[in-house]
């Protein structure tokens, strides 16, 4: 299986191994790597997976995409990534509530779904360095608005042949997120706060990636820069697994028969999670429609309704911050799957130059048969958390609540009673201030204090990774102006 870029048809970017695609992250022509075809699973292969444990399902699926890795290599990495040490209650949880199957993806070390990919990706990356005979050390740079940074630190800590440097905006993340990062352990990690907002930090990190002179100086010291964001196929591939596993669990637990259709609802930001579910369908998992759930930054809702993607609008800060996004990078991969390289290249050029593009009628029709978009604002989000707790005793976080609300809107509008598998993307304790307010009606804006308040009020335990951070020692207090980040990186990469 070779990997090709979603843009141009330049043969230079045209045919690389999965190890090369994982090591490089983004194609040289600015496009995103995709497998040249999506492998199909037969019904016999899928039914054989119904009774497999998570790491084995992972190895079955990923070995079909990463064909320059052996099945045993992937299985061994999956067994250690999804071990009881990292996921004491098992890699995923499943809760049927209000007729919806909530696929809980937050039982990992940082209590959010990004762990599912970021626990495995570093292991695939370490192997990619060996397979491509890279003798330099990779340095992963991450600019984060909170959650991704911590999940990346947990995934990459102590990874062989790799270092990781995370930047977050000083004063721009919650107190608990700041503590999570500043107390990070591991022998290959560094955390720096940046004076400025998230955009300032991200813009500077992006500049550093393309600073030829700086990269050359690092190369002389034996390093190269790499990224861990969801444009890397190694972030997407592990996510295909849990959507398939979720479907197979519904079969195993007797709620559906194998072959029955299931709709999928995903709270969406960068479009990586929902795209992975779509790839699972292309592999053969009997998924029906994909409900793309957004918050008030509803660019995708508009796109699925009228075929026009337009990021020229106000950026809003909401209670579901991991979905506060106006450019959903992985949508490019969906466009490529349903249209072609030429059209995708054109639309991405228009997006870059004008912030807007319009899909043609054929693409719109194809998207419309598979996807639909809904959104929920903050008051709908709070109301949904409150109702699920009051009526079902089930505590959900703000992102999951956006999705639950959108699933309800979908059922009401279409009357479609096909079972729904819904991606529950974060522990309610990760967004405890908003969740506490929703269930108790009382404000508490101190994210540390709201954790114990939420636990006392609901009688539910604080997840261990969140409880333990409050006891850990601060390791990193590096603070820089944006112009000073190169110096901070150089100090780290000696
Ligand atoms: C990142 C994130 C999302 C959005 O996922 P995408 O793959 O970017 O669409 C949703 N919920 C939570 C809690 C997240 O951390």
C-alpha cells in the first residue's frame, strides 16, 4: 500500500511508504497523505473480529494500511499502547443511554479521546525512523490551546529516537491544563509558555517549521523537526479502529445483528475523528449516515447544508473549546475521497486565497448521501448535560453534549430511527466548571475547585490522572516571548 498526496499529481509526492508518510507528516506539496486505496474487509474477516480484544482488532485493521509494518510489530505496539497501565478500565467504554450508544474514548492517561491515537502514534513513529534509516532524532513541536499538548506529552514521553517540545499560551489555558503540562514527567520532554494567545504561539511554531536556516542548524546537531497534529496519517489510522470496534461491540452485546446499519455522530473540530469513521465504512463496516456535530463555530454545518465552505466569520470561544476551529484540516481528505486531486487542489487554493470555496453539484450530492451537519450553541450544550444527568443519571462533557444534542436534532428532523453510535470524546471532569454548572445550577470558574465540587455533587469519582496532577511537582516554568522560541528549542536540543 502506497501513500499519495491529496494535491497536485506530482510524482515526487506520489508514491511513498507508510513509514515515510508517518515520518514526514505532511506531503512536500502541502497536501495530506492518503493511502492510494482503502482496503476492504470481507464479512468473514469482520465477524471474526467480534470477539477479539482491542489490540488485536487494531492489528487486523492497521496491518492493512501500514503494509511496510508487520502484523506482529503493530500488535506488539498496540498491546503496549492500550495496556492496563495506560487504560485501567480498558481502551474504550460503551454506554447505551437515551437510545444512543455512547462510545467512551476517554479512559486513557489524559481523559480525552486524543489519547487513543497519541498513545500509539509515537510507537509507529519510532519504527518509521528505523524503517526509513533516519539517523537523526525527531523533535516534535506542538503549539496547543490545552488538550492536545498534554495528550502528545503523555504519548511521546520516553519514546526512543524522539523528543517533544510543547508550547502553550501563558494564561490562555485552564489552570488544570497548565498544571498537567508543567508537571509532565519523561526524559525527552520540554514545556514552554508563550507570552501571547494561541494564534501567536501557533503562528511562530509554523514559521519555525519552514525556517530553512534554523532547521539546517538543528540538522547539524543531529535533529529534525516533526509534528504530531492530526494531519499525520498516524493520528488518523488508530481512530479507524475504535469506530469499527464500537460497531462490533454493539453486535457482541446483542443490540444489533452483524450487517445492521448504524449511524455515526461525532463532535467535530479538525474533522479527523469523523473522517476515520467514514474510512471504517469504506472498509466495510455497515455504517449509514454521518452526523457532523459542531458548536457555534458552525462552518461545517453550513458546508454540509449548502456546499459552501466559508471561514470568513467571527471566531467564537465556546464551552467546547476543542471544537473551536474555523479551518477543519482533515476535510481536505474527505473532499479528495469523494472528488479528485485536481478539484481538491483548486478548493484548497481558494481557501488559502479567499477563505472560501464552493463544492460542485456532483460532490455536493455525494457528500449529502453520506454526511449531514447540525450544531448546538452553549445554552443547548448546558441544557443537554443537565437533561442527561437528571433523566438518565449519565454525566457527559460539553463536547459529547454537543453531539448528543445534534443526534436528537437529526432524529427529530428525519424520523430516522437507525441506531446511533456517538463518539464521547472527553471525561466530564476535563471540563468540570461547565459540567458542574450544568448539573448543579451553580457557577464555579476555578477549574481546580470545580473538580471536587463536581465529584461531591454527583457522587462520582475523580479520574485518577486528574486527581494525581494536583499532587505533582512543577517541572517546567520556561516562559518566552514568541520571538524567543528558537532559543528555547536550541537550549533543549543540545
Ligand atoms: C480534539 C477534540 C474534538 C475534535 O476532534 P477532531 O478530530 O479534531 O474533529 C472533540 N472533542 C474533544 C474533547 C477533543 O479533544
